[in-house]
């Protein structure tokens, strides 16, 4: 833990991958014919919280972009949505933070300004490091500045093996140990490079990458999970990829720690140090 956050921590389990079935959100908005000047799509869920119903917004031009893949879903992995996952209807906003994918979907409004919902303004923001917790609590101007809202996820990676508290016996051990994990680009950007270091970043080793999502592109259009899956044309990458690298066991045993970093197709490199808000 670097520093305790103001709020709650997802821990290591706030990520998943699923196949959703539903309607492309852009098709609904085309029928609604937004007026000139419309710039945001505001969404509201049926979950009533201490400061009202949960709501947020995304940019209209993102919703209308087919490569962004934004949709309203009623099914998940071939089955109807469960209450935990937003039954009967939820938004799916790929490549962005989970807070934009409104569950228990109630209504959609097209506006000229971002959502004025309390949770859109006071949740999911990264304020400048110069703003102290006390200042942010007492001065709402920091929160209403849309520049500090989080949308696309950042390039990220994690090590899955060695696992927490895993032990490797050196007697009779194989010649090499396979270090592996997953990486994610955010915003539909493909991870193009994953590197591992055993010496705190002095030198880096290039890992192998497996893009499991590409299996669906290669399969071509087909009926799956109650809908038509067609990813052959789509360049966006919305799922994590898996990486691995084989390292000689003697080098693993001598390493004080193992670190990983990822790079996406925009040459965004996962930073060593956290940007703290």
C-alpha cells in the first residue's frame, strides 16, 4: 500500500472479461435523432444511493463510433443478466472504467453538457497532485472540472505467476521458470509490448504475448450467445492479453523482486511510479 485512498479499494479482483448480448447504443440514438449541439449521453441506473440514483455520461461521438463498441446489454456469457450484473439491462462501455457502465439501466438523455449527477461529479476523478484532500473536500470547483474525469483506462499489466507466497523448490527444479500474467491497454488500444525486469528496471526482457481476443476475429461472423458476433472488421482491443516469459531458475532465485511493464500501440508505457490523486 502506497497511501490510503479516500474511498474504497477494489483490491485485485475488480476486473473480468465477458461476452455481452444486446443492442449497439448508437442504433438507438440514431432513431432518436439527437439535435445539433448535443455532445453527451447521460445514463441513469435504478440503484438509489445516499446521494440519489447513480448516473454518469460519456461523449456522444464515442457512442456513435462503431469501433468503441458501446452497447446496452441484456445478456452475459449466453445467459440473461443476473441482478449482480445489472438485470434487466445495463450499459457496456468497453475500454473505460467500470463506473461508466451503468447497471440496472433506467434512462438515457442526450445533452449539451456532461452529466450533473452527483456520482458523475464526485466519483472517478483524478485531481492534480497539488490539490490536498482537505482542499478538494472544501472546494467543489476541483470536482466539477470535466478535465479531471477518468474515462479510458490506462495501460496496465500484472504478474499472476509467481503467485502470492508461491514457493519454488530448487532441488530437482526445471531449468526455467515461466513467469506469466496479463496486460490491458484501455480505450481499445492493443498492448504491443510487455517487458519484465529482475534488477529494478536496469535491464528489461521482452515477453511473449497471446491475444486471446483475436480468436473471435479469426472465427468470422457467427451466431453466439443469442446474438451475432462479428469482430472480423474491428481493430479495437477490449480484452486483456496474456503474456509469459521463461527465465532460468538460478536467475529467479537470485532476484529480489520481479517487475513488469506494458506498452500499447500509442507508445503509452505503464509508469513505474503511481500518479497519486
